C-alpha cells in the first residue's frame, strides 16, 4: 500500500506550485499516493488543475478571503479527516492550523513544513505562524542553509536545528531545456516571469527598458512580462507614462507549456526583485540556458554567480540594469557563455532525481 501524502499549498501562481509539481514529477515510480489541497485569495491556477490530471493527483481547492478568514481551514480539516493521510506537507506556515487540528485526533500523522518565504519580507503574523509550525512539525524543510540559520537565530529557544533539513527546489531539466532560437525578425526579446506583487521590482525593469529602447533606436526591442497579480494596473499605468506600451507585452499567467515556450523565445531573462528564498523562475531560466540579469539580493545572489552564470545589479538601479542588459546585447560570446554555465548549474544542483531521494527520506522519517 502506497504512503498517502497530502500537500497543502497556495492556489495561485508562485514557487509553491512549481515546487509541489517538481516533487510529483520526480516520483517516476509512483512510490507515494499524492493529494493536493489548494487554498488562497486567488482562484486555483488552471495550469495546476491540468497538471493534477496529467500526473494523476486528486485535489481540492478552497478560496480564502483577504485578511483573517479561518473558514477554508476548517474545510481543509474536513478533507484531511476524510483522506486520513500519513504525511501532511505544508508549503507555508500559514497552513499549520488545519494540520494541528487533524493531529489532535490522528496522533501518528507526520507533519512537514516547507519554509520558503524570504525572512526580510515576513510580517509579524508570518513569524508567529512559523513559530507555531516549528513547535508542531516533525520536520522543517528549508531551501538554503542561510534561511535555516536565520530561523535558528530568530528562535534560539526552539529546537529548530534538530528537526530541520535543507532541500533545494528541483527543476525538470528535460522539459525546461534550451531550444534552437527562432528568428524574431531581428527583434531582441527580454522577459521576466513572476507573480506581479510589490516584492518584485518591475518598475525598475520598465524604466530600464525605456532607456534601452531609446539607446537602440536602430534595433527592435520587446519586453514580455509573464504573470498576474495586484500590481498589474500600476505597471500598465507606468508603461503608459513611459511611452512604451506598444513595446511591452503583459502576458498574464502562463500554463507550463506556454511558460517553456516563453522562456525559449527570450534572448535575455531579467529578474528584478527585492528578495527571494530560492526563485523557481530563475531556476527555469537557468535550465533553459538563458543569459540572466538579476537583482543582487538574497535569494538570487546565492543561486547565481556574478560574471559566471549571470549579471547582478543593485535593487532599483535603473542605470545599472540598463548597462548590464546592454552588455549582453552587445557581447554575444559573453551572453552565450553565461547561458551555458547556468544550464550546467541547473542540471548539477537542481535535478528532480536528487530532489525525490531527499523527500522520500523525509516522508518516512529516515
């Protein structure tokens, strides 16, 4: 009989969904029976539903109202009571409440908490959820050692170190792989993929693109932004004010197949952000062998090496970002080498085989 594992994760576009499906795809022998519960203020990503069908994952989805709203958590609890999982994986500490309720009557359940949010972006409430999660979890998974060290320092009175393990996210390097570049009529295509929210520095990217368009008047440039979120209206307005509306595509959320096509159509990938834990978008760009320009912040500079796998730029430095992108546009040899190095790094550090071997050990408590 297969081990029943329930994953509870955010319903919208983001790293939690990418991480979850990476684990599912890595289980090529169908070692575990996986059930997904999607919950959040956004409707469940249609791409997630499609992938659940593709990989044979049963699921439930619950909408949460913004702010304090515990009603979907009680619905999650009801699902847990019906399924009776042996393992619950929480992709975020805010889901700890229904897992805790379930344990009150199912003492043998193994609760695993994946801590993925960048520490400097956490609110006071986020830290409280995490503190509670540390107390009830059998195992804590961190994406990086530095992230683990930060929590150990924040909660020295709790037994964080003894119940923690570092497991980096994984990427399907066979699906996200370099493709033969199509001729785009001489157009240089730049792009970024993420949720559109305030912790991403899209304004700097848009301002930089305006300078690039003015600089390369004899060459065609196009900026494509994939993703959706609450900053979309403001970004569209900024693009209008910068007079670049005709050169910028807001693509919305993309299904995985569309996302792979998006990546393979780019000449340069750009990731402007105020912080990450371990960016799936960057990992995907690396796996596709793209040259990358990214913000020099935590969660990025621990993945990318300046001058080796990417060009790193200070946050909100419009001129610096413009200069870095210009260098890659003008130096094709450097651009190609960064892409090759990034692809090699993705294969060596983030393969799915490595990922699942670590997860199965955590599930079984070995």
